[in-house]
């Protein structure tokens, strides 16, 4: 799935993101507003993981949403 689709439908995907990364609050997800780099940074801070691990997790999230109908 193209990240532009996730960004454009962030209200829908933010709930799925919170289910995956429970430490990210609704307020933080609202600020992220679908911006991929900001999501990676927030995941990295919240979970104390490396940039590479955060990238891997976001990529997995993106790929998992590939089969979600728009």
C-alpha cells in the first residue's frame, strides 16, 4: 500500500496504529497525522528502539494494511 493512502485516511488508520503501538496516545497520533517519519520517531521514543527497528515496524504496518479495502 502506498503510504499516501494511509496518510490520506489517517483517521481510519490511527486506530489501527494505536492497536499496534499502544503507548502512542490519541493526542500523539493526531499530531502525527499520518506523517511516516513522525510516526517512526514517536515509536522510537515511546519504545526505546533503534531507527532501523522503528522503520521495520512501520514497514510491516504498511504491508499489513495492503489488503485492507479502501
